[in-house]
């Protein structure tokens, strides 16, 4: 591959039972990596991602290490196929940790431990049933923010993910999110629907999670990046370890600025973005952000060959 490209790593929502089956068929590196993660976690992660049950895989503290490990397995398989390195890497929410491992900033072992703890901190911060998230389609970003402000009523509801033009995810207290969903429909949203999640990510309800997570993050040694990495909170590149850690903490309670992040990639003269991990959520978002983007996802032998070509 001789074209400049960026590599991006998916976050929660891209998981599914059997999500690495195609990858495991083409790479003998996959299962040993999952076995390594299993030893760290204390349960059989390979069994969980291969056979479920789905309800357990969808628990935040299990989803996060599963997606991280799947992403790094895909990255290793990609590296075995080509010596061409990406010009920049990034990840959506949880995927930022996968990107940090790929860029050599964080060890795989540290990342597996961290994201499992991150999931636990998030789940404990807001008891199930208290928070919610919803997708709002077909409204301008500023209109979504206005709707959230009007629907709050002394509770929290705010934009959590600026995923693509006309697609914003909101998060906060369940009642406030439900009010915002109805207000969004009245404001002309094409669709506004609650999402099947137990944790209201990327809003102020996660500040206590960030406070508890900070002590764990502080213990991890970060190294100089071998590939530039753009962070979610402001779509900027950071090289200082303290700044990277601060960005990871803020990411828990501030919105993911995916549109700005993809635009920052394009401003580097890159219009080929490869999604490295399960699913093709980011590839779809990237094409909606700019139709000129050449988008690929890596899942099996066929998709690898298309990306390499």
C-alpha cells in the first residue's frame, strides 16, 4: 500500500458475538492475544466474544476489553500484511485506548487493565436505570444543544457524540433525555430514539467516574508515540504524557468530537481512512462527514485485500 492513510479504532456499539471469527480464520495471532487478555482479566474473553452470551458481552466492563483486544488483534493482522504505517491514528471513545496501544504510547497489558477498570468506574458512577443515551438525527448541532438545554430542567442532558453532520448522540438523566427526544422531534428531527445502553457516557454524570479512574490512570507509564494520535476531546494531537492522560479523563464527561477529528485528518492531506476493528460504524460516519473519503474496514480476508489494494 503506497497511499497515505489514517487508521481509526471503533468504540462501544461495534461489539457482537462472533465478531472476530473471520479475523481468527486468517491470522493465528488472534487467539493468543485473547488468551493474554483473559489471564489479565481473570475470565475467558475468547469464549465470551466467540459464544456470548450477548447480554454479558454488552456489559460495559466486559465490552471495553473485548473491543480493545479485537482492535489490537486486527491491527497486528494488518501489520503482518503491509509495512506501510498510518500517518495518524485515532479512536472513537473507548477506541482511543486501542489507538494509544497501536501508537506505542501504552502497553497492551496496561490498556486491558485500564479499560476494564474504566468500565467498572462508569457503571458504578450511575446506577442502571438512572441515565440514558439517545441518537438525534436530522438536526443541526447547535439546535440539538438548544433542545438539550431547554429539556434539562435541573437535570443533566447534553450532546455526547458529534458523530456526523445530522447525527448527534445525547446523554444524561433518563427523564431529561426522554424530554429532549420529544423536543427534538417537535423541532424537526427526522428520528430521535433511545439507545440500548446502561451508561450515559460523555456527559457530566461521568465526572465521578473520571475522579475514581484518575488514580488508576496515573499509575500507567506512557511512552512517546510512534504515530501521531488525535484525541476525542478537541481533535488535537498531544505528545506530553500528562496532557494525554488529562484528555482521557475529560473524554469520560465531555463529548466525542468525531466530525472535527475526521476534518483534522483531512487537513493533513489524508483522504483514506481505514477502520481497524469489529463492524463498520466509523466507515459509515466518515463517508457521511465527507463523501470524498475513501473508507475501508478490516474484518476478514476479503476486506483486508480490498484495503490493501
